[in-house]
């Protein structure tokens, strides 16, 4: 049924998406896109320099220090706000999943411009956990289009100004079992979606203009999970994943890197053809791939495995035994995607230990226990890193040779949603509220 920061100029020019960092620095908040998708304009959690400038390190809800505004949100959701043209978009859903919504909010004032019901679901699949929601995938924003995704419940393209629906798809099957999580990704004229459920595991690309399917590629994974009756153990629960893909150019050709249960893959983004695969022993992958020259960093989910994998012209076929440069078997994040600053990986584990890791060796540089429970991913403003926990605390620290804490700030509710940065402000979605954290003169 059919009903950019240091690398942004390079990425935007080649994939045809006019991100914020590809806009001259004299532009205003009303005419550029500083945070177009869950990980920002360069897909790695970094804010462009102009947007990173002036982001507060301290705030206080009781006194109002650097709290520009706070608004209540209906229902629940884990989607990261996407920001552009002076507006903020994010999804929400009722707790039972029967209604799924889209918000459009004025970034300057916090005024809700639109609050639109996108989908009604008669019998949503039970989540079976208290972490995920029915509105966890983030939107993708580009000039003239906003792509809104709720997993197998449906995908729409809307006009970002009016929220009028251009097209919708509600016929892409997948039993998520624990709820959807993978966010959409845009490459040239394609909207790429990831479905790693208990019954089907595949990527598909839709024509951005029409919503029609261009390609579908099923995972080629051998899950090694069949019981004596030939059925997947645990009803297929060990086949799930929640990863959003990343994009990298290798030997002159674009590759779409996607981590699934038991294996990670590279695909040709225009055709879906598999280029290479790497086997791994875990499931529930949710961290996004990160890239350095000649290297992809893969955090693969449950079981705390993290790989540095060599990328070059020989990276083809099954590379499990040939291209792994290093492997970490402990001290890795599970849900929270790492970030890379100046050749070091920074990540926070579920139980609140920050690790700084050498990207060349995978070895620890330092570690620091800050406590708390973490699902949300860090974001980076210059060399300052922000990590937010489920109790309402955001720890702000400096990337460097040792742990240097700049601040520890508290809000009235915690979060599992990754923050966004735009125009010198931090946008934080908590359980029930959206905050804009900014100095009084931010954006002026």
C-alpha cells in the first residue's frame, strides 16, 4: 500500500543532503538544518562548530539557570529531536501503542506548532519490556521533507511545515517483539529502513518521492539458534537488533554499514547488494557504526563486544578472520552509542562507567565510574561531551588524557533519548518533557 561539521561539506555534497554544516556560517536558525537525524549532521554525535559554540555546561532547573524553556509531551517515546529551520520535530506514542504522534515545535519559544496523529493501531504487539516504546526511531529531516518511522507500524513522508502526508507505507512486515528501534537513513533518492525482528531480518530502500520499494535485502546470517524442532530458540528473540546504519566511502565506493544480530554487514546503498560480512556472537545491536580512515568501529550489542575492523579494497566477503584489527570483550557500552574525539573512543556503559579507548588498539586510556543507568548516547560540542542518565543527571566532561568533569546537572526526570544540539543549545527529551538548555543570549 502506498497511501555538517568537519566532514559535513564532504558528505552533503556527495549524498545530496543539504545539512547545516554545508550552509554558510552567516545563516540563521531559520534557514539551515543543524541536527537532521538521530546522530546529527555527520551521523556521529558531533555538533557543527557554529552550533556547538556556547552550549552551556551548567544548568539548574530550580533556579531556571540556562533553562530556555520546558514543555510537557503527551505519551512516551525515545526518539531524538531533529532540528532545522528554527523548528524541532519528534515522535511520541501512547503507552499501549494504539496511537502514534508527531510533534513540530518552535525552537525559539517552545510553542507546539503541530501535534498530529500519524497512525492508529488496533492491536499493537506487546513490548515485553520496560525500556523501549512505540516511538523510539528518530525522524530524518532534509530540505522539503521529513521522514517519520515507527518500525513495522508504518513510515510516512510529510511536509515539515504543515505535516501533510506525502506518502505512507504500512505494509513492511516485521515482528519487533520488543518494539522498534532502528531509525531511517537517507542516501541520494533513497530512504533506507532496517527491520531486524524475530521473524524477518532485512533492509529495504524506498524511493523518497513515491515511497515505492526500490530494493530489499534479507540478512544472510546463520543464526545457529534452531532447536530440535527446527524452530528458532526463544521464539527468535536472539535475532533482534536495533541498529541504525552508517555510511562510508571505501576504495571510491559508498558502503552502507549495518549491524544485525550475530553479524554485521556492508551493502551497496543503491542496490542493497551485500559487500562483506563479519560474524559476531551477540544480539540486540543498537550502537551506530563509527568511522576513521581505513577503520570501522562496530559495537555489536549484548555480551559486550566491540571491534575495530579494517576497511580497504580487500574488505570483501566474510572478513571475520581476516580484517579484525582489534577486539574488546569487556568494558563496552550496550545501548549508548560511542563517540570519537581526537582519535579516542568515549563511551558509557549501562551501569555508568565512562571509558576512553585508543582507536588504534582498542585498549583503555582511562575509565571513570560516574554511576547511574544509561541508554541515551553522548553528544559532542567541540571537545566537550554530554552524557545523560535515567535519573535526570547529565554529566559534562572534557575529552582528553584523563577524566576531567566540568559539571553534573540534574533535571526533574531522566531520559533514554539521546540529546540534540543546535544554535548553541542542548535539546533534552526526558520522561514526559522536552527541554531547551541555552544561555539567555543563545542564537542572537
